[in-house]
């Protein structure tokens, strides 16, 4: 079955320190991978995506993610965390189904950046 | 970026009544829209895929007669929760993806701001 796993429910990091939010996937074929962020009572905001090409993808707000095919991972990273980065982060994979596409989301990781 | 507007953002309704949630793509046409349900501290669960001009495709375990989806135009999809009960209280989120033929093959889906439904 196609799936996305985010092994950490919560990640705590001090402001200014680098952060990593982990994501692994299991899909058939080449994966289309995404990271979204969600603030309380809000929808999801797109951060970045990997479709093809360079394994290191740069996105919004200084975030980046590295696609690792051998480890089937797509970890989200940021060199220096901000308190305002505190939110819920979702990794997702887009899969083809019945002539269209759908997104499968991980369970989410709550990032808490401490001042 | 592309904008998806979801309305209302919050709604409280009495048990047994129906509630309609609208999802509009404001600056692009979306052949396909998705409806998700999110429980507190949980991930998004896809409920159904809405295709313009045709019947929605529901995920396993989702009652199509309870969650009516209409996708009447390329910019509007609606979700109606019929005969709502307290257990239907949840956060509902829609998303839309631009048409593939207009360059949308590799684009991401855009999400509405969500609707908090409370059934009392």
C-alpha cells in the first residue's frame, strides 16, 4: 500500500538552531512529494515539492527538503529555526488513481521552536 | 500563488439539520477538487475526489448519501453534510488542483482555509 510516515509527533528545537522534520514514503513508481504547513484552525499552506531533478529542493520561508531515493525519505530542513515556524507540518505524496491524482498525507509533526 | 476560498470558516448547527460548505478556486480552473476531514491532532483523511460535471469518487468508508458533493463548475465544489450529528463535528478542508492541460501536471494542490463544523 502507498503510504507516508512521519515518525515524530513533535519536534522541539531552540530558536536559531537547525531543524529537521522527518518523512519517509512508500509508493510505486516515481514519487511526487510535498511539504505543507498548517497553523491553528487554518488550511494547509504549500512549502515545497519534489517532482524530478535536483534532490535538494528549496521552498518558502527558508525551508528546504532533500529527496533520498535509496532511503525513500524526504526530510524537511531549515538552517535556523524561528519561533514563528512553530506549526503543524505535513508530508504528502501524490499518487495516480483512476485517471486522476490524490494526495496521501502523513500524520503530521508538530514543530515547536523555543525562544 | 493560487487561491482557494472555503466558506464558511465556522458553522454551528443543530443535530438533524444539513450544512453546506463551499470551495471556490478564485484565480484558476480546477477540474478536480478534494475534500478532507481532519480530527483533532490527526492527519487529513481524504473523503472524496470531486470531478467537475461528474459524480464524486468517495473513499472507502465514507457515506456518499451523508456527504453530498457537487462540482457544478470548474471553480466551485460544495460539500453538504446531511442530517448532521455530533460525531460529524470536525474540521473539513477542501483543495483544488489546476487543470493539467493548462500546465497543472506538476503543480501542487491549493487548500482552502478549512471549515470548523460543530453539531450540537
